[in-house]
C-alpha cells in the first residue's frame, strides 16, 4: 500500500465514530468553500470602498483564476484517470453518495474543491485583501474534510492545491503586467 492510500485510510478511518467529528468533516468538505467565497466577497467589498470597477476586477480575477485552474484540473484528470476512493476501496467510509455516479466518480485527482479553496486564499493574498491569511486554515479544512469524507485521497488535495499555486503564479505575473 502506498503512502497516499495509507494516509487516506488513517484519516477516513476516523469517520463514523463521532457525530461531532463527522459534522466537522462534512462541513469542511461541503460548506466551508461557500463561506470562503463569502469571506472573499465581503473583503473585496470592504477593501475597495466606493470603487466599483476595482471590486468587479477583483471578482473577475478570482473567476478567471478559478475557471483556468478548473480547466487545468480537468485536463490533468483526463490524463491521470484516478477514480474516487470509495470505488477503489468500497470498505472505507464515505459521507457522500453522488446523485449521478457516472458524472462524479470518474475524477478524483486533482481535487476541484481543494483547487477552489486555495485559489480563493491565494487571490485574496495577491490582492492584499484584509484578513486573507485565515483563509489558509479554511482551505486546509476543506482539504482535510474531503479526505475525511472519503471522496478524495490526500494526493488529490495536494494536486488541487498545486494547480492553484501554479495558476496563482501565472495570474500574479499577468496582473503585474496588465495592471
């Protein structure tokens, strides 16, 4: 067994044993990303007071970075073709059951949730938004929650974070040239 599967088993093995921990893991896997987007939006609104073009630009930068990263994620997933952990290891616990299995089980690496969480954090950091640093804790919670919930391996999370770092580096370069 490789380190990715071994670490997955240790983290996912905690699920189903404590109601509060399950709720914490589920929240990290599903809800925290929405809270991060809200945090980003409010920070943009406060940072660019009465400057609607700057607010719009900050939102477009996040959208462009996220969609660019998402496209890169799909390209990588199409090459790698790693199925979800609950398909490879059905004895493990999964807190989620996909509505449309054919659509949501073919792609595990890299994690889209991890990509978006890290993209929100890095974009907030690049734009010097207030209270950007605590978003890294929320991004880590998203990653941990996805593994805890049984829908991603730890390597999938690292892959999603790495794609976000790449896109942020390219995006920062382009922002410095264009603006």
